[in-house]
C-alpha cells in the first residue's frame, strides 16, 4: 500500500503523543529513584498494563502471528506456556519481590536486590548479574529495533538501513527524557492500542471470509497439518516441551520484574494480576487468530500472498493494509509500533539502570548526586540504544529468533535465583552466583552447540533453567549458612507476607 496522508497523520499523532508523555514524566522525575523505578508509585492498572506491554514486544504482533501462519495450531502451545508462566509470576513472585526489594535497602535493580539480599560484600554477584543483563538485553533490544524497522520498511517503503533509525528514534527520546514514569505511562496507552488492534483484526478477517467454518475449510485445503495440534505427528514431546517452556522465562525477566518492584504497595498486586492476565489472554488469542486465519485469507486471495510468504512476520501488517481504510489501518499499524516501543523502552531503562546503579554508582562514584545519576542514566540509554542499532543492522534478522535467545538467557540465569531467593532462607551468595553463571553459560552453550551444530529441537531455556536450579541448591548447601541478619530479614519478609495473605 502506498504511503497515504491518513497513515502519515495517524503515525505522527501517535509519535507526538508519546513524546509529550515523556516530557510530562520528565517534570515528575525529581531524583534517580524516580528515573529508575518511578518512586514505587504505580497503581494497579498501570502496573498491570505496563508489565503486559513491556512483556509483549513486537513479537506479539509480528513473531507470533508469523509462527501461526507458517505452522498452524501446533504453534499455539507457546501461548499456553506463556499464560501459565505469567500467572505463576504474578502469583508467586510479584508480591514477595515488592516487599523484599523495599526491605533490602530499597533495592532499585535486580543486581541491587541480589547484593543486599545475600549481603554480597565484594559485589561479585552485582557485577555478574549486571553483565548478564547487558549481554542478553543487547540482543533483546535489537529484536525491538528490527520489529520497528520492519514496520517502517513495509508502510513507508524506507530502505532497511534507514528504517531501523526511524523505528527507534522516538522510543529513545521519551525513555531518555522521562525515565521509568514515561515508560510506564506510555505502556498504558500502548497496551490499550495493542488489545484494540488484536481484537478487531481477526474479527474482520473472519467476517471477510464468511465465518469460522469456511476459514477452516480453506486452511484444510492449504495444508491439513496446520489444523493439527501435533503438526501431523512431527511435533513430538520435545517440541511441545520447548514451546511450553517459554513460560519459565517470566521468573527472570528484569523489565517485567521491575514493574512488580514499582507497585505502590503489595495490596495493588492482586488487582494488577487480574487486569494483566485478562489483557494478556485477549492479546495472545487475537495474535494467534491473526496468523491462523491469515492462512485462509491468503488461500482465498493468493494475489496478495507474495509479501507474507516471503516473510511470514508481515502477516498482521499486510492484513491491516488490505482490509481497512487508511485511517483505521494507521491506528492498527501504530499498535505494532506501540508493542515495539513499550518493550524496547523498558529494556533500555533496565540496561541504563544496571550501568548507572550497579557500575557507575556501585564502583566509580558512590557519592554521586541525584542530578548526576539521572544524567548518567540518560547517557546510558543512548549508549545501549546505539549498540542495539548496530546489532540490528542485518536485514535478515528475525524478531522471534532474537527474542527467544534473550528470553531463555534471562529465564535461566535469573529465574531460579529470583524464585528461590524469595522462599528459601538457606540460600547463599555463592549459591546465587552458581545459579546465575550456570544458567547463562548453559543457555549460550546449548544454543551454539546442541541447537546450531547438533540440530537439537529442545529450547535452550529447559536445560538452562534446570541446571541453574541445581547449581543454586548445590552451591548453597555446600556453602556456610547465610549471615544471621540475612536470615532475620528473610523471616521478617515472610512474616509480613503472611499478614497480607501471601
């Protein structure tokens, strides 16, 4: 579709609104705590939608529909795993982490929490955790840049090399200026836009095809295996386990855990959980329906299938352009940009906080003033963004593959450590170190050797998560018991949680 005035106007209004929210947040950002964690002031609605939007990146509107378009129902297992994992994260981790981070010297970042939770005096755990964040988030941020570039490339006909800059520029600007509050407030707007697009689009696709039954008949004609949950018998136990295992990743995602830490109080968490899960389930069902019924649409309209067959991750873009007038299409395509921007901004801020809080203030300038830290944080946002742009230069990059690698890295390196730190008093600093290092190395090793060289179909998060959990247990039990004050703090946190029903 040629670039039209309605598309330009819609995108321009949306981007301008995000920048204005960023500057509004800037006026409410008084110190570094506000810039990194919003002063722990998020209410239930913002906590829920911000957690959801920062979680569901461009993968939701590009990677997942693309996977469903190629593989059919067999790709839906990933959604079941994500729903179970997200619910468990809200139920088991959100409340305890909110209380624990406040009790451990008001920790602002995950490495900061680990440092105080385990009384890590030589700060080795802080350094290693921050390094893991920087390594995997560089890849994760690149996935957001790629998704944004695909959107601008498709809609405005820009060359890929230019599209990656246009796709990231506004996100970098409002994150740099407004910090955590800007990211959270824009997330709320973006989450609303995303659910609107993902509910409306599949409904219109089905109406254009005459309903569910005619659509299923068309899919049957294209490939009966796409109607099979087990892909004609080719999706075995390993494949199903790998797709379901995406849910394990939630326990270790720093950008999602930061939303739990920023809630105004623990009483906010149950309300946020209900809102967040309803939003997530609706969005996942919509995204899967877009890709799945997109098979039927292009079976009925093969003249428009070339672009989608060349790159299945464009199925939502192409359907929006074909089925809606330019004004509505502009709103729907803005939802892709919203998904990209919400996650990319959260990731940039987590990287910035790791560099500023865990390296700059932790090692270089312990007595740095609040104004200085805020400006260093902004500089780090820009630096990490430039690295992500460099990684995203490859025009053959695929959003889903980039996301899956980073998701596994965080899930394995941090997931077991976070969960066990909240519930196991006997866990030690050395156990946590063993877990972080083992989880990260197993994910990298499994991906590079077992998957890329041996052709294993097992998702790297499975061996990584199991190995990290074992390493935490073994490392802690072989170590001396934690210091008395660490154990006392743990008991106080658990007692406080019991009083509030956790």
